[in-house]
């Protein structure tokens, strides 16, 4: 009888041990899941510069993600109350093109659009290089195979190897990450300050999402192929929303 009792006690202890192990495993799994950083949400835009409102969106969130003031978004979209948005509503988040490119980008006290004030940063050389508040670094090692001309080529193409790491040229925030814009492939756009933005096109993979703060030299993507099957990064720099020659600013 004593042997049977001890056997039953061992069985009970074994069951308790299994239950404890299971609880610890579940707890560890939950902690691990909590520690894993979820990727930042991507806010895709259409070819004509519109974002479709989703559940939970507010105009303030959209303003931060796309680097636009709330007043600019209200003006572009004829919104009178910033707190009233509808799921499925299309919101213009990218500037107009052509003669209306500057529409709604700045405001009077009455929120009426006006021409942007002239910015006269100090001139550093005869090539119109201006002070941009940061010292950018090269986003990738490689040869420049296509140079900036301001019209047909609004950036530079840097040749490399498919899968090669692409780094941020300076500290900034991701304001776009997606592949909705035709001709750019998988594209990342960073806003660095009130003057400077940079764009990185033809990526194979994107490793950061919209709203993510990145540091200079941090990996943000991996090099992909352009429409001709060449491994290149197309880099553009925008100063006051106008294309600038990256070669003037990169070391």
C-alpha cells in the first residue's frame, strides 16, 4: 500500500511539474512577444498624392506621418473640422503639381493661402549650395552612373549590388515607405528638417516604416533593380520642396 501511495504522489508531482513548465513557457512566450517590436504602420498614397483614411486615423496623425501641417491638409482638402474624418475618405497629402505646386503650403492668420516667404540661406559657393542644417553622408558605396541635371534627372543614380544596405544620409523621420508611386519601385522618403527631405528609390526591401525616427548612417533599405534591371539607388534631395544636386552636399 505504501508503494502504491508513493507512486500516486510521484504521478501528482509529475503532473504539477508539467503544468508549471507549461505556465513558464507561456509566460516566457508572452514576454518575448511583448519585447518584439512591431513594424511601424505604412501609410500608402496613390499616384496622384492621396491617402485613404483608415479606422483610427486622425488628421493630426496623418499630419505627422506625411510631414504636412494640419492647416495645409485642411486647405488642400476643404476640411473645416479636423476632428471629422470618414473611413475611406481620400485626403490629399502630397502637393499639387504645376502652377498650383505652392498652394496651401503656408497661411495667414486667417488660414488663407499665400505665397511662401523667400528663404535666403547663406550661400556657400558659386554653385548655389545653401546651408541645410545637416552634414549628410553617402547612403551607399558605389559609383555615380547618372548625374543631376534638374530636369530629366532630379537626383543621382549610384550603382551597387542587389541587396546592398542603403543608409539614411542624415537623422530624420520616415514620411513615406511603399511602392505606390510608379517608376520609383519601393520608395522611402525621409524628412530631416524644415528645409531638407531625401528620397531613396528602386529598393528591394524596406526595413523601416512610416513614422520611424532614423539616425544618420542607419540602414533603411536594401538595394534593388531599376526598370532596366540594373542594381542602383536613385537618390534625390529636396530643399524647400525643390530638387537639389546631392553631389554638392555629400562628402
